[in-house]
C-alpha cells in the first residue's frame, strides 16, 4: 500500500495501520496506529513541504528550486497549511461515537460496536 495515499479505496475515508514490522529483526507490533496528517498529502505536496523544511523556510530558494514566483510559493504554503489545519480540526471518530452516546442518538451496545 502506498502510505502517501492513506485513503480507503472503497469509501475514501482515512485508513489506519494495524501492524508494523522491523525490517532488520522481524519483530512485529500490532495495534491501531494513526497515519500522520502529512501522509495524507499527495506526493507533490509532501515534496514541496520537504524542500521548504530542507531549505529552512527560504522562500527565495523555493522560488529558484520550483521555478515559481514568490506569490505562488506563498499561495502553495497557505494552501498546505489550510489543508493540514482541516485535518487537525477534524474530530476523532471515537469522539463522535461518544457524543452520539451522550446525546442519546445511540445506546451503549451500539457505541461499543462502533468503537471496535
């Protein structure tokens, strides 16, 4: 699976990692691991942010590297910041289930089923 496309191909919702393995010794950890919000960005967006960090936030260097104007660099950074902000503002699915339970929209057994 391409982790940079951390969306379910069926329903388009975020996917979670359930197992990680050491490439050297083979040890495995199982559980539910969150995928970084950065992994939800497409590869071009990841590359842009990586370059921005690599060159210590130099907008001039970004202009040269990507052959784009200063306003375009700023617009891309603003777009990426807004995209990441949306991910951090989104409620965790568990919180939504608990709110439905608190509001009486679902009962405890339904909440437990949704949380599995």
